[in-house]
């Protein structure tokens, strides 16, 4: 059995479950934020800072960000391993896939840092 060190987990079933759980978390977060905007049509900056600055919302936002990153990594890793193959792009497929995965990791890491700064520096 071939395993990859860059996979989110060691099995496809675990990746499947992680993607479903993170999707439910993201749905709950979207519903929570969406209902806040729907219930408060005349929002100002102070109301938004108060809402997203509340410790419960900061924790929920952090969970949503981590869920987004896990969900995105599994999806991007799957795309890379499914389509960046020697049969599709030639002998340099391993190098191209490595560079692709490195760029994905860097982008997701920057996203994580930016989001943590935004939610915890209010």
C-alpha cells in the first residue's frame, strides 16, 4: 500500500469524514453569521466589532478557519494527486505536484495567519 506524507490523514475514509465534519462546521458558521446580518439590517462598525470581538464568536471563527483550511487542503491535495500525473503532464509530474502542494501549503498558512490576526486582534 502506498501512503503519502502530504496527505491530511492516512486513509481516504478519514479524509472523507474530515471533509464532511468541516463542511457541517462551515455551514453552521455561515448560518450563524448570516442570521446575524439578517436580524440586524442597520449595522455599524461598532456592532460588527462587538459581535466578532465576543470570545464565543472568536472561538467559533477560529474553528471555522481551521475547518476551512482542513477542508481546502484535502480537496487541493486530492486534485493534485488525481490530475498532476505523469500520464497527463509528463516526466516532471512529481516536481510539478510538489511545487503545487508547496504553494497550496503556503497560501493556506498565510490565510491562517491573516485570519488569526484579524479575529484575535480586535
